């Protein structure tokens, strides 16, 4: 076979593989991929940045300098800048992500995955191989907006530890020759996603909010939209009022920042029978309540299954199944609270799950929920877009409206579709 023929064959094979992985929504970034070198530098830079983080960031009060600190690590062929490192390290620790596991995931020898989004954003999306963290490129304006409001963002998460706002865990800039990329690291809302059945991006409007579903024979990852969800509900039972209230709180915060165009990421999967049964076991219930109300529990109370991405649903029960009811209440008595007080504090019962902050269990289904894309300010450009869309789509609901109208409509959508 001639060199020309071999090259042609390789191109066809590569095109076929690209087509297959694009259909699936993600594909591995190997040595032939256009982003391979960028991802290689990201991994090296992130590994060094994490190693430079404070040993125990959660125990230290943050100073004003921690929010403005910029660090630059020099590597062979590139520079990696880290912004507000101590502040983000503090946040990682507060959501029980150790620096070791954070680095292990971000700097793993396994390739990142590129996520092919049907979003109109020009950003590039990458997922760590274990699918636990998202990396997303951002423009300078978006990064400046985040860093300017970082303190109040962290204050909001501290006040409402079960906020649905996406957890942004790091902000960086990579510089290599002509390449200058700002990017953020986020906790994935859909983690783990091994049994997720449907994924939706909800804005609470109708114009441009339909995506053609993938035929069942194709195992594609497609993010559906508002109109695809019509006729369905987020069925949470006792948790439904909690969800609506937290959405009200989070959108009020975003309204105060004068932002719009954020989305509710939503996915669901059926609960196993043992998950439904164990959810109501007293020992399990008390231990999970303690975890929900206090992040500083003994390690055994937060242990995860080593053989699965999900926590073993029997782990917490087996640790306490021989205890008397009174012993359990004595052990966790400091965390016992009147239900009305818990509701006032807007805290909820966390599932036995490795990534519980974005997970809510209903009677029969598990839901993954998170509010993303919180950087779009309602400036002159968006105001002009609003005027144009009002003329183009009279009496129809489109995304570009004032922050107050956007947040109200967003909450109304959740109220209407939750039961």
C-alpha cells in the first residue's frame, strides 16, 4: 500500500471515530486530537497549582488578599496562572474534596474527555476521565466578573451549604506562545452518571428550547431542553418544597448580581429497591441527617465504597445496626433539630452519595440538579437583544429578559414541574 493510500485510510478511520464519538457526545482526547497539547499543559499546570494550595485551607479565615492573589507557575513551554487559590482551596475543602483526590482526578494519566455541547456558547468543555470534574474555557470578561463577585459567591454557599449553584473549584489561565486560555474547574452536576437516563438544560422559556431527541438505537448523550420536558415532573414528595425554596434563594442571589441566562441542569435515574428501603432505616436516617447538618463528622461517617463510584447503600447502616435508638440519638444528639428549624435553615437530608450536593432523592427516582452558566450580566448588549426579541417573538417567552423577570419565570417553571 502506498504512503498516500495509507494516509487516506488513516483519515477515513479518524473521521469514522470522530463521527462515532461525536454522536456519543464525548470522546477521548488522544495524541492525535487538536486539544491534546492543551490538555497536557492543563494537567501539569493544575497538578502544580494544587500542590501549592494551603495544607488546611478550611481552618484558616480568608483574608482580602486571598481573593485577589495571583500565582504564576513556570513550566517548560508554558505558564499557568492561578487566581484566588486560597479561596477556592477553602471551597473545595468545605464540600469535602481533598486536595489529593482533586489532583488525582485532574492530573490523571488517563485522557480528558471532550464534551460536545449543543449550547450556543463558543466555550470548550472537557471532563476528567472519571467524569467528576468539568473544565470550561471562559473569556476574560466572564473571569473578571466571577473574581469580582467571588467573596459574595462563597458567602452564599457558606450560608446555604446545599445551594444548587454550580461549585466552581478553581480559576486559571494558561499561556503558551499565542495560546492564552482562561478556564474554570467545576464540580460535575451529573456525577456519577452511570445510570442517568435523561439530561435537560432548563431556562424556563420556550423560544429555541427544543432539541431533537436521539433515536433509542443510538446511545448518544444529548442535552434536551424545556419543551422536551413538558408533560413530565420532578417527583420528590417531601423534598419538593425544599427544592422550590432553594431555587428561590439561589435565583434571588443571581438577581442581585444582575445576571440572567443561567440554566437548571437536570437529570434523573430510577432508585434501586435497596436504595428505597434503606432510605427510611432509622440508623441510616440519623447518620445522614448528621452529615447534612455538620461537615466535620468523623471520617467513618463519610466513608465511600471503594469498589463503586456510588456509596454502598448498606455502609452506614451496617456501622450502626447494633446500636440502640437511644444510643444513636445520643451520638448525634448535637445535630438533632426541630423540623421547622431545619426548614428555616434550608438544610436537607443528603443522600448516601459521593456527590450529594447536587443530588435529591424522591420516592422512586434520584435527581441530579444544578444551576450553571451564572456569568451573563444584563448589560447594554443584552438589553438590545431583549428589544430585538420582543419585536421578533411578540407574546412568546424567550431567554433574554431582565434579571428580575428571568428569576421569576425560572422559579415558576420549577414550581409548575415539581410535585
